[in-house]
């Protein structure tokens, strides 16, 4: 993955923006490695590749994907990347995944090109009807991540971010398997 320093500066949001901005917490600990950043096509293949490349980056950082923390991070990236492809896609424009590692936290940012399509605020996500084939992705992110939210940094993109604390024993919540009827 290409390493670049992500900007944590929140740019001016257009005054006609339809929703309030959920600001990410300011980074408090120094980064252990340079952050990773990768731009992928807004396709199902791009979402799958995001998951695989993040798992590889975690291995390089010493967080094996076979650990509970590694599995949680990969699951969160998979859901956020899928949402970027399904709900945040603009034809011909890519989405981006950024990872940053501190001594206590892995920060995940997924940037897509639809700032007009905002997810519900953390805590406002409600389960879909039991017979619905979708709508559970942010519930999984809320269950797995220690913190998550979104921000609009400009008129062209939105960032959905999540933070997963590592280093301590982590209980991975049991997620029921859903089948289409």
C-alpha cells in the first residue's frame, strides 16, 4: 500500500450542506508507521481488493489477520468499502482507504465521492426488517469498532471513519448469518 500522511484538517463545508458534520476525534498518539493510503475502483472488485490489501498491511504492521483484532479491522474495512461502492459511488470516480496505526488504535478511513448521501449518525442506526437482504453493514461497524463516524471535508467527498483499539484482549461479537429466503 502506498504510504502518505493523511490530512486530518476539516475543510469548510458548504453552507447549503443538508446535514451536520460528524467530526473525527483528533489524533492523540504518534503514528508507529507511516499511514497507508490506497485508491481503488468503485466496484465490487475494488471493495474486495480493499479488504485483502488491508489484511496484508496489518500483517506487515504485526497485527495478523488471524487475531481477533485483525479480523475485526478487516471486517470493518469490508463493510465500509462495500458501502462506498454501493452507496457512495459516482461513475468514473474511485474510493480511497486510509489506515493509520498508533500504539493503541488502528484508524480506518474510507473516502467516497457522494457527500450528499450520508450515513445515519452513530447510535441512530436501526436494524432493518428481518426479511431485508441488506442494511446491516453499519450495525456491524458499530458492533466491531470502538468509535466510528463520518465527516464531509469538501463538496466532493465524504469520509466514513472507524477506530479499533488493539493490544488488549478483544471479544469479537457473534454475528448471526443471514440467509435470503
